[in-house]
């Protein structure tokens, strides 16, 4: 079944897409159909979309405490020479955390 999608796009972008599509001998519609199909089939990613988010009060307090600890050199993880040492340390920390939560 075929369906129609209507959306707004910046006119400069639309013009650039139309010019390139014309050079390549395809329609603007084909460009968007291709992009939608590839995205739906997880063959392309859009990338990182940066959003400005304001943390809630609890998270903001926690981040402030973390920043304070970093400035004081407290609760910092050690550096590692290889991934195996990192994973061994992580396993140790997870086991310790589990003991504390019991």
C-alpha cells in the first residue's frame, strides 16, 4: 500500500536537494523514498541529535556532587593500560556493589 507523507522543510535545503536530484536524473520524491527506506531498514543512521535538556532537581544535585568530587580528586576511577585490566576492575567493583546492596 502506498501512503503520503507531508512535512515542512527549509526552502534552501529543498532547492539543493532538487538541484542535485536533477543532476543525478532522479526525482526529489525518489530521494526521500530512498532515505526513508534505508532508514527503516537500519542501513543509515541520522547521527547524534543534540538537545539541550534541563535536569530535574535530583539529577542536578547529583551532578553537582560528582563535579565537587572530581575537583577534590575523590571517587575517580584508576587509569588502565588495557581493556582486560579495566574489565577485571569493573568485575571487582560490581561484586563489591552487590555485597553492599544486600
